[in-house]
C-alpha cells in the first residue's frame, strides 16, 4: 500500500511547517490518476498522525480530474481514468495533469 509512504511524507512536511504548533486541518489535492485511494489516505493519516502535532487534525481531500491534450486533433480531454480516448478516436494523449498530490492548505490551532 503506497498510501502509507505518501502519507508519511505529507505528515512530515506539515509537521515541519507547523513548528511544534498543533495542526487543525490539512487539505490535500489528489489527482484522479495518481492511483491513490482517498479512503486509504484517511486511514494512513490517522495511523501516522498519532503522537505528532497532527494528531486529531482533520484531513480533507479534493480529487482533481486529469487533463490531457490530444496529439491528433489538439483538443483538451478530461481524464477520468488512465486509459481514455479523445472524441476523435485517438488514444495519443499527452497528459497535462491528474497525477499530482499537493498539500493545498494547512490550518494551525489558534494559540
Ligand atoms: Zn483528438
């Protein structure tokens, strides 16, 4: 389960920025093509956050649809899954986004 490794780095990055302050909320942006399960992320977050400044923090996940450009006709295509064809029938797509995982926001508990 690679969510565990992803969450470990997310928690350590957030903890570093929090500088020992309690974290209240973390907002993650996850690309639909990143092959990461949001449920698994929630589970891993609870496990890894234990005993850190992130313990008890709320994890929010936004799923982002992927975008690609068709090399045959130049149209932009929305990617809901990894294998998609353009409306013109071409599968020669250049992926623009959809596999990212970003920490969008973090909210610290007011001192
Ligand atoms: Zn096309």
